[in-house]
C-alpha cells in the first residue's frame, strides 16, 4: 500500500483521499505503480486548485458580475465536494467560502454604488427638469432655446433610472420643452403678423413718398415728408428683406425731392444774395433822407425808395430782419414828423387851445380884481387864499400859451 498525507492506494489499486469526515474512494489505478496513481490524482487536485485561483483573480481583479461569479463558484464547489482528486480539499472549500464572502461583499458594494449612482442621476435629472420648467416661461427665445437643446444632450448622457421614474421625469422635461416651443411659435406668429402689417403700412408710405418726390410745393411737401417719417418710425419693422427694400425706396423718394429743392434754393439763394446787395445800397439812399428838413420832399423820396425796394424782391431770410429794421427807422422818423406837423396845423386843436387861454385869462382877471379888493379891505387870510389860486391859474395859462405857440410855429 502506498500513501501520502492526503491519500493512499491499497493493494487492489483503489485510490482514497483523506478528509475530515474520513477516507473517500476517488478512483482506481491498474495501469502503473501506486506512486503514479497518487501523482495522477494529485494533478487533478492541482487542476481544481488552479481553476479556483483563476476565479479568485477574476473576482478580485476584474468587474466580473456577481451572478456569473456565484454560478462559477457553485460549479467549483460541487467539483470540490465530489472531486476525484487527492489533496487538501478542505482548504479548497475554505477558499471557496472566503471567495463567496468576497463576492457577496462586492455585490453589496455594487448595489450601494448603483443605488448612489441612481440617486445622483435622479437628482441630476430632477435639476434638469426644474431648469427646463423655468425656461418654459422665458421670452429670451434664442438663449432659452439653446439652453434647452444643451439640457437634452446632458439628459442623454445620463444613465437611465428605473422605468417608472425615468418616464415620469422625461414626461415633465418633454412637456416643458413643448410649452416653450408653443410659446415661441405663438410669439413669432404674432411677430410675423405684426411685420406683415408693418410692411403693408410702409408700402403705403412709400407710395405716397414716391408720389411726392416731384412736388415743387417745397414747404408743404417737406412738412409732409416729416409726417411720413414719424409714421414710418411708429409703424414697426417689417421682415428684414422687405424692410431694407422699402426703406431704400422711401429714402430714395425723399432724396429726389430734397435734392430738387436744394437746387432751387441754391439758385434762389444766389439771386437773393444779389437782392441783398441792391437793398443795402438802397438803404444808404433812404437813410440819407434823415434828418428831415423838408417833410414833403422826404415823403416823396421815401415813396420812391419803397417802390424800388418792393421791385427788388426777396433777400436771404437771415438778412431780412436787419434790412427791414433799417428801413423802418426811416419810415418811423417820417411818421413822427407827419404827426408833429399835423399837431401844428390842426385848426380844431388850435381853436381849443385859444379858447382855453381865453377862459384862463378871464378867470385870472377876476381873481386879480378880488385880490385887490381883499388887500384894500385888509383881509389877510382871503388875500393868501386868492394869491394861491391866482398862482395856479397863471401856471395853467402859461402852459396853454406855450401850446398855442406850437400851433403858430
């Protein structure tokens, strides 16, 4: 009989393995020596140990799934229990027990990590949903639209949750995007309608502007163009292409009118500049009338100047007040001379002045007589009173006589 610490071969060639429960026959060997028999079954043990070692490596060094690892482990455990091999089968079983604990521990860790990852994903997706719902009410169409598209990319990069949770969050997320799209679509539909209305209004303004471009009613037409510009600004903007085309036509019509007006005004300004020189020369003649020594001759000279003045025509607007003021000075001096002459020659006024002096003289003569009587009577108080009255009447008489002299001058 041949044996080693973990097995033996009896005389009949039966091979046994020693376990804690006792010996167990694992096979028979008839082809060679007992030593070869033990060596053969020991190699089978080593092969089994190698398979366990490989599984240990896969469990500890790779991301082997727990389910697959446990299935492989149970297969090896069955092989160890029923192993036709010679060696320390209990040690192999213990290694499998240890490996089972490791697999179960990793399973728990992976489950916790998965739960944590799911929680993090849930939080991340809830944040995306909340932001999307806030953006749904935004009117910053470009910025909000770009951000919502970015949120979709972020969502796609995140892992899936359980089906129910993922579907519920996606429904909220998708609804927020739909609300935003609906609002944006309604906004741009309204904007398109407003732009169509603006285009229609501006087409009318352009038609009128083009019709006015050949007008020669410079003042009224320029004022109307200002009104049209005010209406243009308040009409809103049409679509870009239409806006640019209509504006070019509108501006072109204005340019035609104002260029024509500018040409006319330039010609008129040149003519009026010459008129200014003529009137300035004429003013020298008019101002030479002053001072007035012969009213009749002065009036005739001013009349002749005025006729030539009117015949000359318009002068530049900024020169007009200064020139008119100089001519008005001469006209005013002649009017004042006429008024003075009229006062001197007015018979009614002269008669009134003569009558007044007569009345005042009569009153003075009476007061003088009364004063003489009071003095003769020695009535001092009456004398003082009459002297005061007499002095006042004499002052009035002196003034009336002076006026009368003016009528006789």
